[in-house]
């Protein structure tokens, strides 16, 4: 049986209490009782694990230079800082199908991207939210990209 670190941390105090109860119920001498010290280990979201972001198609990516954030909007020429922390920030360009009606150039618009809300999956973590900011985005796209949900694989 495989337990996630979160499940193991939750079950550790229960296991310690069960073993202590068995020790005091006569299943061994006084020297055979388990000795438990300190608090149960805590899990920091994403700590020490590979961190990914899934693109609009659900593919896991690490520090992507290009990222399809929705089915109609893509980010490219991304340069990341703070990858793997609670918030990863990148500068790059944003473009999309909406560009054909807003007269944006082939290069899209300059943008800042912030990924946040890490969620653990097995032995890795995924960013689950994205915020894209650009002074040039049309209002509809700016609103859609203010708090975009990102796909995350099922546990």
C-alpha cells in the first residue's frame, strides 16, 4: 500500500496512539512500549517535489517557454523566476485567436504571467491558477485571464 505524505502525516499520530495502547494493554513488558517524540511531520505544498503546470491539453510542463493557457490563448517567450515556489512569475508574450480581431501583431502583446495555488498529486505538485497581465489585452481577454483555472491530473 502506498500512502501520500499528507495521508502518512495524518495517520502517524493515530498509529502512535494505537501502539501506545497496545503497549499498556499487557502485550509486552514496560520496556517494550514504543517511544514517540515530537510532532508528526508536516508537508509544505510542493516542497522538495518536481513542480509542473499543465497546458490547455493537460500535458505536464516544467518551466515552459510556451504555454497554451486556454484553448484560445497562448503564452510564449516565457522567462521564469521563482519556479517551484508558491508563486512562479514569468515575463513573455501573449497571443490568441482573438488577436485576429484586435489588430495585435504577430508577436502578440508583452505580458506578465503568475502561476499560483500549488496542488499535490502523488510525488509532484501542479500550479492550478494563472493570472496574465498585459496593458494591451482586450477587456474580455483581460477578464478571462485574470484568474484562469489550469488543468490538473486526477489523483
